[in-house]
C-alpha cells in the first residue's frame, strides 16, 4: 500500500484527486486537538468530546462480551448479534471508560454519526473539509461523520462514496481489497446487514478456508495498514475494507463524497431493481440484457450516442437534474404498476 509521510494539503488533494488505490497519509492530523488529547489519555479525549457534545440521543450498537467486538450476524445470518439502543453520547463514553480494563468488555459502538449534529464546534479544531471544496476534487454531497467505540470490528464491506478515514484516537487496522475481489469475499445477505451494506461472512481473525476456500485468493490481493492516531487513509469508491479498532477507546472521523451529482441517484437502486427483474430470467435472456447493459451503461459513454445527433440523444446524453427527475418519475410509475 502506498504510504506518504510529511504530505502537504496540496499533496493530499493532488494524490487522492487522481488515485484509484488506497493511500495512507502518516501524521497528517497531528495538529488536531482530538488527536493531541487522545495521545495523552482516553480520559482527556473523552473530556474533550463531552465539552462539545450537545446532548442529542444517538443510536448505539451494544453487544454482550461474547461478541468480542465483532458486529455481525447470529449463527444462521437471519438476525444481528447486537442490539441497537437509544443512548446519549456521554453515556456511551462513560460505559467505554468503565469497562476499559475488562479482559473481554461488552461492545459499545456508535457509527456514522453526524459530526456537527452531535459535536457542534469540534470541527473547528479538527477539520478536513476545506480540501473537498477545492474544484480539483470534483466532489459532491460531502458527508462528515464520527465513529466511537471500544475494540470493535467492522466486517469487510464496501461503500459507494469515496472515503477519507481519519484515525483520531486509538489505533485501527485496515485490510482492503479491490472491487474485483467480491467473488472471493463471500458477501452475506442484503437484508439485514450490520452496517447498511453487505459484509463478508469470513471471520478474518480465524478464517475457515474449508467453508470459504476462495478467500485465500482474496488474501493474495489484500492491502493492509495499521493507522495510529493522527494518520488518515484514502479509500476509493467500492473498495472492500475490513476495519479493526485495536485500542480500548477509539474515535474515527470520516469524510464521504461522490464524484457525480446527487440527483443521479444511488447505483444500489439499479442493483436492487436488477435483482428483482433479471436474476430469475432464463440464461439466454440474462445474456441478452447483459449485452444491453454493456452497450448502454458499462462501455464508453460515446459508443451509444456517437451516431446520434445531439438533439436526438435524450436520456442517452449527460443527464440534467430535470431529466433525472423525469426518469425517476418514469421508474416509480413503472414499479408501482
């Protein structure tokens, strides 16, 4: 994995603006107040967070000690192995601190919580968003989130947005795979899911190669990095990543963004619709539709329109906000029949 030390803001913008592979930037966040507090102690970091907390309730993931931090499924993958409970952020922080010296503590975790929504003002001292308003980033729909927990594991999954994950407190191990490895990672059910996306069913701490033999091929393509407080990692869109929090108390701040306007919608909508309407068709029909998808969607955009005058391109051209709304209305009407 590419590792950059002593990078400037300009280096970060230039590298992640072009790269389609993960990059670690060591010590880039050394001036963050949360990083400095966490390096002193968990108590100092928690005190800083409480100073900015506005009292709003959050949804916490809570598991018994036998979960061992792995937010996952029950034995037959029909339900999750943890509960989602309403909880104040300061209560979660106190619970983590209270159990910090347990050999196997209960699992406490809050993920993807709005940074400004729960800790207004914290970003003034712990900030990256100035990078994403730079036109070179071509960014849309920026989302800034905070993740807080003890020794938790986010099972290997992908995210559609581009991602910068900032290790603010504690240490984390990232294991990443290119999107092409989906066939070797054994994704689980689409519903329910531990965190919104399908996750790999493989237990990375003790992989069962008899049950999941192709995982050995995935490991041959794995990229691993251990981040300390103050480091950040860039994760391109759709790269699978397995994230282990290695300290008794861990805080991560991340930034998600898209390179296409939000009005174009989520590709997951297309996948779910295709599962419903295509998967159970005969093989010859699926092959025919695959050819159409390749022509209209996955080949060079120009292939489907190069012989059409611009006035006749319609939905095959670059969609405007209005055209996307019209297309969405057509789809909704069709699905509701």
